[in-house]
C-alpha cells in the first residue's frame, strides 16, 4: 500500500512538472550552428538575483562555444541583490568578448544595480526615453552596537580626531564630512564602499566618475540623452540596428587591454538566447514569495507526518518543499531571526494539538509566525520582499486553523467520560472478513471480533461489548 502510494506521488509530481513547464513559458536556448560567428543577444528583465547571474554566466559560456563574437545584453531592471550584481560584474570584466549593455525598450530603466552593471560594461548604451541612476544601496542594516549615540536636539555630535576638519576648511558651519553625510557609521561604510566600487568601474572605462558618485550618495538619475551628454554612457540608439552601426570601430577596454570592435563583427547575425527551463525554475524557486510558501509547506508537512505516521504524502511533500526552500533561502538575503520565529511559530501551533493550552500556545505561534514572516527577507530591493498581503493571508489561515483546533479541543472536553474498555461499545462496524477469523472495520481501524450469529462480508454490525482487543458484535 505504502509503495503504491509513493509511486503515485512520484507520478503526480512528474505530471505536474510536465504541465507547469509550458505554462511557465520555459524555453530552450536558441540553437545555432556550432562555431558559427554571431552576435549573442541576452536579456536582464526584472530584479537581479541569483537566477539572473546563473542565466547570464551559463548562457554566455554556451554562446561563446557556439561562436559568439559580441554580447548585447538588453536590460530593464529596478535593481537587485548586491552579491548577484557583483558576480555579474566580475564575469563581465573577466570576459574576452565585449559586453554591450543596452537599456531598452523605451520606458525601461537601469536603476540601482543596473547602473553598476551599465558602468561595468565595455559599451554602455540606452534607448531614448529610458533612465538610469538611483544607485544608493537600500539595504543598509547596521549590526547591534554600531549605532551612534543619540544627542539632545540642537547638540552636535562630538568630533573624533579622524573627523576633525582642517582649519582652512571652506565649510563655515563647522560640520565634519561624516556629519554632512549623515547616518550611522555602518551606513556611511556601505555608502563609501559603493562609491569606491562604482568610481573604479567608471575610471576603468573613462566614464563620468563624479556623476557615478552622485548617483550613489544622492540617488541622482539621468535620461538617455542627459547621460550621453554627461559622459555616463557611450551610445544612444533607438533600435538594435542603430546600436550595432555605432559600435563599428569603437575602442573598448578589455581585461587583456584595449581592443577595437571590428566593423565585420557588427554585421554578424544576431542570435537571441532566451532563459531555458532551468533558469525559469531557479527564478521561480528563488522568488521570496515562493520560497516563503515552500518553507511553510515543508514545516507543516513534516509536522503532519509526525502527527500521523505512515501517511507518507505529507512527509514526502514536506521534505521536497523544505529542501527547495533551504536552497532559495541560501541565496536570498535572509534574516535568520525571522526564520527561527517562523519555525517556532509553526511548532507552537502544532503543539496546541498535543498539549491543549486553551489557545496560549496557538496564539503565541501565530504571533511568532507573523513577526518572523515580516523579518524573513532582509532586503528593501524591489521584487525581493515577501508581500504583506501574502503574510496576512498566511496569518489568517493559521488563525482559522487555531480556532478549529480550539473548537475540537473544547468539543472533546464537553463529551461525557467513557471508560477505556467501553469506548467502542455502541459503535457501528462493517464486516470485512469472516474466515478464517471475523474482522470488522470501524473508522478505518480493523478489529478482531466475535459473534454468535452467522455474518457475511459487508454486513453492518453493532458493538455490544469490548474485551481487550476483541469486540463482541451482533447484527444491526
């Protein structure tokens, strides 16, 4: 029975994957003749995360093997995770094939992390009516003990020797540079690190480093034409044909030194490399909403399996979901205090089943679950947060489940007390076997039975006495 159920679960999972694959738009990479020179067209759409890095690195390697001579990355992003962005930038800087990052279509943007990638690219290009900038790090969480002491209103912080201004400073208000920047020591540390990083990228490609710093410190933004005038980007083109026409003969800075993009390269056929099923699946799993749901399904699945050993399905589903959730949480910016609160909250709600506390454990579990859910994803990056609506829905379902548990416990307490050796008396059973011994079934349980009358399989009988594990029955 258990083996058949396990096989059924496996078949259902395979059928589910087969059905989800076309629905999610999974596509294979474009096929090209091996070693055929071409221009590889890649794309970055939406928040930049681990799935984006995986797609860009793997696909560019495939394109290189197929004979790619130039990479054109179409980009439209609100930003992304710092670790994923730096991985992409390191890959671009180490490439021996030029990367052209092209902010397109009209109305697209290269905000936050997209600005860093644009600065790192060998050629930075934009379509008219697009924007870039707002590169200030939004995740600036200080560690305990790193907050500066609060001063009374109107009192300026004391200056350290490192923050003291020179006597000939032109600043007349007497504030140090760190005071003008504002924020805690940790916030200034993150900002200054980002400034140094983007200035290094700008200097590498002879682009406007001062504006890059302004984009980080002041969240400055520019349109495509303004960016070209400020020497932030290299090309403004309304379509891909115009872009390729302007690339011919352009000198770029590669890891091995300066290199010129040959005119013949820009006339090669363009081959689009779309995200394959693996990347789409990775993108789905690492979505914070999906990772959050997988985590809860995994925890509750294991709890239900422990409550009903041998059910198999909750345990199988729980283990799979929990492993997928752990993978997603490994690559996402997770607050482990929030993760611990979610686990504790789920355990407290489950404990209400085993140790009735008239709601004390359950209510504490729901509160811990909600707080942990809010804290789980430690990021303010667009698209990298758990939806407040989803958290509210989960809290509502958990609350209803708690009410159901409390109602069941209350109902059981109101029932009259019955001696253990009389619990089955009066119950109705179904005869499942007559020979070689009489067996009856009650609520899914098989009992040995005795009867003074002749019975047939499927006949309804009533329990009149209980003697240990043997029931005395008679026909209804």
